[in-house]
C-alpha cells in the first residue's frame, strides 16, 4: 500500500469531520477500520512505515474533530448584540429565578373570589386606584356636604383626586357600561375588585390600604331574595361548607333598603351558635343611582354589595392580625406558598 492511498483516505475523512454534526463518529468510519485490518497483510519491511502513517492520520483526525467540536459548541450559544438598544436581548434567561416568587396570599385569595363570581356569571373588572369626587360620592347619591361622606375617611391628592375609599366608585361605570345590554333585554351582572384607601389608624383590624370586592346586578326582576341567595352561595363556596346567614338594617346612601350581611362563624374554625360575623354591606340600588346612569328606575331594579377581602381571608385561615398581610414577613408569606 502506498503513502498516497493513506493520504487520500485522510483528506476524505477530514472533509467529513468538517461538515459532521457528530464529528467523533468519523473515528468509526469503515475506511479507517479497513486501514487497521490491512496492517497484518503488509509486508514486514513496510509495516512500520505504514503504521506511522496510520497514526499520523489518526492524530490529524483527532485535531480536526476537536476543532469541529469547538465550532459546534460556540454556534449553540446565542450571540449577544451588545450594540442593540436596551431590552433587545431581554429574551435571554432572566437574572431572577422565577421559582423564588409567588403571588401574595391576598392576590391568591382574591383570584379565588373572582373565580367564584365569574362562574356564577358575573363579569369582573378591576377598580381604579385614583378616582374623583363624582364617582366616590355624587354618582352614589351622597349630596354635597352630606354627613355620610365623613364616614369614609377619604384621602385626597393635592389636585383634588380621590384614592377610592370603597369599590362602590365602580358602580356608576358598571351601570353605564351595561345600560345598552339591559335595554336590549339582558341584565347587568358585574363585580369589581381592587385596592381601597382610608385615612385610618392602623391596628389589628384596620389598615389604610386594603382590598374590596363589589357586586352589581340589575334586571327587571332583581330582588333581595336573589341577592341573599347569591351571597350565601358565594360564602358557602369560598368556605366550602354550609353556613347560616342573617342581615340587619344599615345605612348607605346608595342603597335602599341597606343591609349588613353576616354569617355565623363555623364550628370548624372555633365558632359557635349565635357568633355572627359581619361580612359586607349590601342592599337594593337606590333609584337615584340608577337614574344617574340613565337607567329607568321604574322599569329596572338592582342590588349591590361590597366588602373587604382581608376579613374573608383572615376568617378562612384564622389570621388574628390584619397587619401580617403588609408586613413583608417571609415566615407569614411562605405559609401560603402553594
Ligand atoms: N361601599 C360600602 C362600604 O365600603 C359597602 C356597600 C357596597 C354597601 C354596596 C352597599 C352596597 O362601606
């Protein structure tokens, strides 16, 4: 066998390495195996020379393989465009491992609350965190200088805007939004949820910032019985048990009659008969509120309710102090880490 044959095989195999995705496989090529098996049949005087050539060939192949592997390796790393505008490379793995974060317990629970009402057929809209005097009071039948305005401990911005003190600020918008559907023979069924703010001293049961959920339902036949059925059904689903409920009269300018809705504290969480817990305010929407949104209060009636989310969650988990929620304490937050 002449040196030229070996050189030919070498060129062929090196070319193959250069284009292969798995270059190391070339070491098992049949051409190479054939060369090895030939060694035995080479005349003794040529054998040393032949063996050296085969070794050279193998070494050249190894070098080509290492080079090709490095090339493949660097091709698999995405190239960063360092001249790109900020954010261009943002699809690369994030620096903050996502598995270290979860939803805040209040948001987890709020999602459940929204889910329950959505399954009952209510649309859900988030409430605003900055609103105005009109939605906070006027549209809700609080005349100017009405003393009930004071009951809401409302903050104001220097410009006169209102960080809403209840989610009832969304009622007027929900009514306006649903008016056409109502007049076309449908009904209005919506909830609104979000943060509300009150100028309160903070203690175990009061926060300046908390969450509320509001519900609004309007149709030709809406009545208190439907409202109580809706609320009972919500609470029984949320707490996953049957509950006793009761109401007592309460005053809110935007409902007539106005009620406070209470549930009996379930035995499962240490309650007993006669231990009533007020959960929210509710009532039949005042005709003035319907009319403010252009809805004919002789033809249509509605009910509305609104209440705090923290209270719901505290009762569910036996949390004794409202301040835990905003404390940022990891030991507390991790208890809800599902
Ligand atoms: N917005 C009232 C509150 O926060 C609760 C309420 C809502 C009462 C809807 C009646 C109807 O005190």
